[in-house]
C-alpha cells in the first residue's frame, strides 16, 4: 500500500509541488510572498523531525514490550547518526529542489 501511495504521488507530481512551495498555493492572494526555497526547507525540516519522533516512539514502545534496553540491538545504535544526517539533508534537498524547479 505504501509503495502504491508513493507511485501515485510521483505520477501526479504531488510530492514535487509540495516540495517546491512548502504546501502553499502561490497562485492565491492570501499566500502571496509565501512559498519558495525557505518554505520548502522548513517543510523538509518539519518532515524529518516528525519522522524521527515517530521512529523514536516506535523504538521506545518496542523496548517496553520486549523488556529490554533501547539502542543496543538491530542497528538501533545508528539512530543518532541517522537523525543528524536527516536533519541536514532533508531541508537542503528540499531547498535546492525548490530553487531549481520550474513553477
């Protein structure tokens, strides 16, 4: 189901349009001045923070259910590195994409 959702988003361009202007419809008067690379970078940062939070919550819930320490098994020790690179790469990619995309 997730793969079909991604394919549908790529097919109709929904991901690219939201990445360009940060979910703002720049053709509307009330959104004038919004959108562009800064808003796309903020959206990328928000996406990464939300995803990281959900990943950590799932990890903590798994640790509680299995009655074990968190961060010692199955690649869990790499989560801080994953979050650090994600916080850097997601906003930068969105900002660059927005800068070079045609509107």
